[in-house]
């Protein structure tokens, strides 16, 4: 029995997390879910959208599956999603980008993984106005943070039998900050002689990923580029309903889809559970439940390839419940 914290989230979060729980149970993995809620729904009771008991539960169990949480615009509370990553020092944002037959995309044979630095860069949150008509954002790059994300990418490549790591940067212009990132990446690469290493300037990387996505394997980059390149990846494989992710630190990992709470379809049994389910597959691999992970991924691939039971975002008209049942049937 494995203990995992479940943060269902809001919007479509509870619908898709319930679907994932069902599929994992049907695959025969025994998980003791410890439910802990965050977001607007708990504000009144706890006076904060992120109660300590949520973080305590994740710290104790070391692994969490998390649904999306709405960040109300202009409400004064910062993103709970970002706060969770910061408080637990989840410095790696990992996003696999893989095409499945039957997904609504023009691309084939795409299979790369993005490692995005999650704690600094232009997202360090150091911004100020300079008088009325100007503003400054400060970009932070440290050797320590660069080193640990690049190492995480190489360790993953080694573990998963990947052949190539590509560092993505703009060191030709930001010579000091991205220059440091690239310098560190080159140093770390020397420790892994069996894995090929190259680098790409971020604008060129975008073009290459659209023209030759099949040539890339593991990509590692600072925060802002990671944000953009990851969504480009979601577009390549058929959209947010299919794109999984994980936030990983030295000891703790929180698995969540890339998409948000989709308020436009929340509560209507229309959401595609596959993005969170594939995040659950990443979680099962992290928990060394490789067999169940492989079987669930194959069941998802079958349902997509058959194209009979697809949700609206994939061009079908099946409900969340129906696509979940179809996946369970294939297991
Ligand atoms: P969104 O991802 O929620 O929705 C964008 C579009 O994609 C919508 O049309 C939605 O219906 C569709 N979509 C998303 N997931 C889908 C799924 N699983 N199945 C079918 N369709 C799906 O992005 P948004 O509307 O910009 O954000 C809504 C809220 O979510 C905001 O408050 C935002 O801050 C929050 N958010 C949270 C997270 C997170 O929890 N990690 C991530 C992104 C956004």
C-alpha cells in the first residue's frame, strides 16, 4: 500500500481526479489516498487558500496527485499552484511531449521531455515600477539552481535510456545570466559522457520543434523559456487535454496536468481526464509501479487510436465518465 496525497483542486479538478483514481484502482495499484484541499473553497474555513495541512500531508507522503486550482484575477491571492512549488522547493517542472495515434495533431513520432527550471529566472517575482511609465523585472540565474536542473535532466536521460540532452538559452544576448546557465550545462554534460549534449538558442529551438520535433529527446532550460516551450509542446501533441506534467524536488514530487481548472466546462462531465491520467502514469513510474503505468498508457493509446470514445477537445462527444470507462475496459 502506497500513501499519496490527493489535492482534487477546483473547476474540472474533482471530476478528472476521480477518473484517475478509478483507473489506477482498476489497474490494481493499491493506493491510500489522503485527501487535502486547497484553493478558494477552503478560504473561509482556514483563512488561507493553502492550509498548512495540505503541505504537511505532501511532506509526509512525499508524493501528491494534484488537480488544477483557479487563481482568481485581481483577488489578491497569488497562485496556489506556484506557492506549492515554492514552499516544497519543487525545482523541476517536467513535461513529456509525446504524440499518440488518433490525437488531433499533424505531427507524428514526437517524443521529447522538457525540464523547466521552476524557481528563478524571470519568474523570481522581483519587479518594480521606475516612476510612472517604466517597470523593471529582474532575472535571477544562480549556479546552484542551474546545476540542479541540468543534473536532473541528465539523471533522467540516463535512467530512461535517452540519448541526447539539449540546453535551451539566449546566451548570445543575455551573456551573463543565460551565459552562466549554458556554462553550467556544459560542465554538467562532461559528467555524462555517454549522453550526447548540444544547445539551441530559444528562438531557433521553437522553429526546430515545429519543423523537426522528432529529433529532440530531453530539453533543459530556464523558467520563462520552459513555460513557452512546454505550451508549444502541448500544441504539437493535440492540446491541453493530453498534456501531463510533474513538479519534482529532491524528495517530493507533485504530479499535475498542464491545464487549468477549465471553468467553461466545469461540472458538466465534459473534461478530458487523460492529461491528469498521464500525470498519474508519471506518478506510478516514480512509485516504481512500472507495469501498471505501462498498461494504463497502452489503454489510453488504444482508446485514442480507436477514436470511438473521445471527449469534445479531441473532436468527439463522449463524457468524462465514458472515456474513463473506455480506458478501464482496455486495461
Ligand atoms: P485552462 O487550461 O483552464 O483552459 C483553457 C481551455 O482549455 C478552456 O477552453 C478549457 O475548457 C480547455 N481545457 C483545459 N483542460 C481541459 C481538459 N482536461 N479537457 C477539455 N478541455 C480542457 O486555462 P485558463 O482558462 O487560462 O485557466 C483557468 C484557471 O485555471 C485560471 O484561474 C488559472 O489561473 C488556473 N490554472 C491553474 C493551473 C494549475 O492548477 N496548475 C494551471 C493553469 C491555469
